[in-house]
C-alpha cells in the first residue's frame, strides 16, 4: 500500500466510522439502561434522514441548500425523531418492561418492522435525492482530496458524541441514567423517576441516530426506506466491539469498525466483497473471546 | 315448514355460489411476479402497473374470445427464498400464465417450479444468461440477455478509447454475471481489467472501493448492478476526484439515478433498455401511465406493457387457456410493441438486442453518438 492509499483509507474509515459511532451510541445507551437491544434503532436513523429531507426541502426555499439548510434539518429532525423514540418507548417497550427478555426483543423487532413498513408505504420504495450545494471543494493532502464537507462531518459527530459523554458524566440527569443502569429498583427507592430517565435515554439515543441519518443523507445525497438496515447491523457490531453499555466504547467501536472496513478491503489479494466478512467476523470473535468489548464492564449476574 | 324453507334458501344460495365459481373458472388469470417490497419495490410497482394497464385495455375490448382476464400479484422482493414462496403461491392459485421477474437471482430458483407446473412464463426484466440454461422450455426472456449487453458494452469501451476498465458488481446473479461476461469479452478484445470489485447492496458508503479503483489506474468504471448503488458510486467517484469514464449497466435506467447523482452524473454512459423516453411511439403510453398511476413510467414500464400485450396476444392465438398451446403460441410470437420487436430464438431469448448506449446530458438520457 502506498502512503496515499493509507491516508485515503484513513479518511474513508473515519467518515464511515463516525456514522457508525453516532448510531452505536444510541444502541449502547439504551442497552445500558434497560438491557434491551433496540432493533428499531436502524429504522430510527432512517426516519431521521427522511424527516431531515422533508425539513430541508421546506427551509431550503428561504435559507438555500447550503449549510444553513442542513443545520436546520439536523436540529428539527433530532428533536422530532427524539420524540418519536420516546413515543416508541412509551407504547412498545414500557408495557413490556417486566416481561421476559425475549418478549421485549421481539417487540423491538416489531417496532423496527412498523417503522420500516410505514416508510415503504409512504415512499413507495423510491430513492429520494438529498441534493445539497455542499460541493466537492476541499484540501489536497499529497494526492488525497479531502472535502470541507468531510471535515465538518467528522468534527460535528465528534462534537455530538463529546457533548453526550459530558452530559452522561457531568450532569445530574446523566448521574440518574448511570444509577438506573446499575440498579433500577434501588434508583426508584432513592427517588429517581425511572420512567423519565428511560424516556430521556431514548430521546437522546434517537436524536443522535437522527443526526447521523441527516448527515449521512446530506453527505451521500440519497435517502431511502431501507438505509437503516445495514447501518443498524454495523452500529450494533460497533457497540459490541466497543463494549455495549459504554458511551466512549461506542465511539471507539464505531471508529475502529470504519477503519477495519477501509483497510480490510484494500489488503492485497482481498477484494472489497470481503469487507462485511471482516466486520461480522470481528463481531463473532468479540462475542466469543471478549463479550464485554474493549471498554465494557463485566456484568455480575445477581441471582 | 320453516325449516324446509330455510333449506331451500340454503340450496339456492349454494347453487348460486357454484354458478359464480364456474363463471370464475372460465376467466383467464395472469400471475404477476415482481419485487413489491425491498430495495427494488419501485421497479416492481412499475411492472405491476404497466402489465395491469395492458390487461385492463384488453378487458375493455371484451377480453380474450369473450373471457375476462384477471390478475394476481405475488411479491418476490428480489429475494430467492421469497421468490420461491411467491411462485408456489401463483401456481396454487391456478394461474394460466405468469409474467414478471426483475432480479435474475430471484427468478432463477423459480424456473423449476414454473417448469414442473408447465406454466408459460414471460420474464420482463431479468436477463442473466443463467436463466437461459435453467429454462425448461416454458420461460421466455423478453429482455435482451447479459451477453448481448456485454457485447454492446465492449463496443462502447472501444469507441471511447478505454484500455483499462474497473468492473464493479453487487454480488447477485445478474450483476456478477454481467461483470464476468463483460470482463471476458473485453479481455478477448484486447482490453485490460484493472480491478474487479464487489459491493454490498443497501450500503451507502463506497469509499473503500472508490479508493481501490482510483489507485488501480483504470480509464473507466463499469458498474453492472442497480441504480441505487450506481448513483452513490458515481457521486463518490467524482467526489474523490476520479476523472475517467463511468459506464452503467441497464439496471441503472431510472430517473432516480439522475436525481441522486446530480451534477456528478453528467457525461455518464448507460446501456439502456427500451425506456419510454427513448421510444418514439411511447408518448401516449407515457401520458396515460402518469394519468392512471400519478407517477412517471419507470425504465421497464414500456417493456412490461408490451409483455402484458404479448401474453394477451399469445392466449388469443392459442384460442384456449391450455398452457401447452399458449407456450407454442409464444414461441411463434411475431409481436411489435412500444419497445420494439419481440421474436424468440429457439432458446426463447430475443432475436435482436434491445440495448442502446445513452449518455447523461443536462439531467436527461440522450442517445450517445
């Protein structure tokens, strides 16, 4: 591999990795708090992209199709889809909170299908163009072209993740979240409104996924109802690699997964069709040898 | 007395039911198999709409020899497993003939089911050469096959002076077959294959592949899979500064490609199936389609409509709903539709290729010079 190729794949890996990290965060937070693998998370990402596109096409008339429009779309979509996450939690997951784990897992699959099916019915399976004026201008580092959009994108997702980390570790709400994740019953006895904390977790996780959806939509320029499927699987893998339940773990897992994909598919004699083999092979290896992931804590099963 | 009166009523009702059943059995039922859900749901919707338009028109003229034609749709989701379920469903519903099929990968395992049942099957979109080998004699390919497309592709490469080509597919039967055939044909013609890559369907990020293609020194990229990936790949190739040519297989002929690729799509070549915009006689059809379904006719709408007309024509010529007679009638087809002539070879493939190279100019496909 030449140096240019190494740098180019580093850029590629960081960009796709920051999307994985944003989605993995929501997976990880929800798992941390109520021990649920929220399979609807990929579809929430997709919903975020659609809400973002709708907002973008409305505000675009006034503020143009540049950054202002994208930021408006991002904020509105994060708010709206965050609330969607809360609604899903309220009606699909809360009634199942004391049910066996398997039941709530199936409910999550059901929620995923409802979102996916609704999007299919509403859009007729069409791929929608998310046409922005962001353009391909940028910097040239030796032979590697890095667009400004790519730089802003990685910076924005790092900013969102850092904000989330600060929220969880510095604020009272974050403390309450951590308390609920350690022991829900004891938290309730200590006067923490558990339902509200869980709703807040869903809001923040869904808002981050929506943010990822809008950014991916604007960056790749296309939005369709199926976009959450593979993203959901990859983000889940990233969450497991980083240590599910851990906020910094999700970020690390996402970035590592992105880099693994980029470098894995540019190995000599290995075609790009092996990319997903690396990704899901890593998932299996981690589940077998280090199920707590890189930064996860081992959970002591209380009997 | 009351009881016996009730019985009488029941008996009358039953007799009535039996009579309607008999009337229904005389009808001709056409099965439509297409991806109604999944990635390619919008193509499937187009196929169903266009076939139904042809059938409705035939019914409005009094049906076939006085029999009304009904349709039933089965969703194959472009997925081999679901396609088998969909095919079995159509057979158990007792359809007279089947039309449809978009993805070769999904059509391939169903050929045996339809072959064993002896149902005439006209394939609209799917065109992998693997289908020709697996055909039991009852299936007809109304679209040109992959090797015809490979020939057209190599002609285009030579005309544009490309010497090193990167071929990219999505790993399914259709796109990997077309990639393989084109690579072979190009090598035989003295060209060089700089890279051969495979991507994952439904993926948004192609950057790793783009980087490999760029560093392979290819003059041009040939994308053999579908428009959703094609648009993203085009955009990401141009974003990474790839200056070479981009050529797309027939699965990319969709208005969505131009919309999503935007300015990056300018100057891209496409091996086009006969779409409404390229066909001189299809203006009425295009307007009527839009009026009936409230959306633009997609890439395979014209061909789907032709196949709808073709099957009606074949059943009328067979003069019965006997499936063997319909298959014979299809073999003897000499049909002229919107998309051109449909005449079959002894392998039930089209006699003449219907591919035309077009180029994107100002967000429109125009014939390539």
